[in-house]
C-alpha cells in the first residue's frame, strides 16, 4: 500500500536516521501547531508498520492566555489517535529574566529540557520535533543576516544525538496539504504573526520578497545549501574535537587551551575549536564571531601573562605562560568589553 507523500518522507527520514528500532519509543514534541500535528499523524501511521511506540509531550510556556486551550486540543488529539500524552507548564518569562536573555531562547531551553525529561521518564530512545524545510530556510537567512560562519549557516540537521527532525525535507505547503487530506485541525499561535520577531519578518516579508523578485524556489535552494553546509560543519567539528583532545584540559569551571597549539591550527578548525571550548566553559549565549576572533588573536599574539579579554556571561579569557584560560571572570578586565554585558 502506497504511503501518503508526507508519511513517506517521514518514513525515509526515520530509515536514514536508523531509529527508532522495533520495540523502542519516540517522544514527539507536540505544540498543537500544523507542523507538529502532521508529524504526530505520520508517526502514528508508521508506528504499527515498524512496531515502535509514540509518546506526545506538550509544554505550556505560560506566555499566552489561550495556551490552556492549546494543551486541551493536544490532549484530545492524542486521545483520538491513541497516543500517551504528557503535559507540563513552565514559567518562561521568569527564566528569561533570570538568564537576562530573550523569551524565544528561554522557551526553547525550557521545551528541550521538558522533552528530555519525558524521554527519560518513558524510557524512549529519541525525541522527534517538527522543523520543516521552510524552518531550515528561515534559519539560514536569519543566521546569514547575523553574520554567522559556516558552522552556524549549516542550520539544523536531521539527527543530532537523540534528537530527530523527520520533517526537514518537507515544505510547509506539504504539511498543510496533508492535514487537509486527513481532515485534521491545528492551533494557530498569534505570536507567529508578530513582526517584532526576526523570524516572523523573515517568514512574512523577506522570503516572499526574494521569491517574488529573484527565485520562486528559494526555500528549497536555501534548505539544500544549509544541508550541504551542515555536512561540512560536521567535518570541521570532528577536526576541532580532535584538536581539543590535544590542546585542552578542564580546570574547575574553566577550560585551558594551549595557545601555540590553537594558533598553529588551520583557522577554520581553530574557530570551531574556540567555540566548542566556550560551549564547555559556560555556553554560547551571546557569543559572537568577534569574541572568537579575539580569542584567536590572543593565542597568536604571545601576549604578556595576565592579559585578559571579557566574554559574554560574566566570563573572560586570560593569557598565562602560553595558555589561554576560558572561564568565570575573576576581576575587572583590562580591556574594553566587546559588547554590552549584563
């Protein structure tokens, strides 16, 4: 029996990822939006064929009054499809204030923390989320506008560890067509039309303009480019991991790098290694390309011991006897900050 086109695309993505195997479970992030509803329907269609289980997980971010109705919609959908349903609430606004970051970033962190918890509680093998080819194109354009390097422009990957994106080769138009064919409804998030958010301006203004004036198949082309760059970024990441194995060590909350070893590496590999070291030493929130370049400049400069450069997140990099120490800020820096610090 021939599978519907969207279900067939999800089937190909699952086969390519190698999971889930028969007898395993998948936790599916279900917001109630069109993309996640279509993915849930496709996964349920495939679960019997491949003998895996599906668990749906919905997080109420507490940002909109109608979010309670979103959760109720998801619960009813799961009851109709015979899917176990897990729901929770999060105070995303409080997290954003605590971390002094944006709501979108705080919501993403809360969501993935919740999905990981449900995976652990249910013994599921992987988590599936409903990013589409359109999301991939939007992400590439957003990162290009911000001046990202090859790693950032690589965008999202079909599988990263226990995280799957089975709709990454599917367009939003295909999602909506599938829902119409199946008679399935979904919830609309009003914030998706708020043009104060960069993604929404890219989605509703920039992409339609570029498609109308330059390339009607732009989304497909951007997604294909992101996929190619992701493969190249994965290779650079492996090279950077090997470099860090040779030149890095942990020292409390800090990461210490051999400065000559970092300086002598190919620049593309050194940049990725510096970013990965920053990730280990507190994360990449608010880290920009300029911070990475200043770290590499300091490694090449053979600067005087004690020289310091500020980093986002109340961190710094200190030069000491041929080493760079990336970690918490210990005292006032001697250099002007590279950007506004909280």
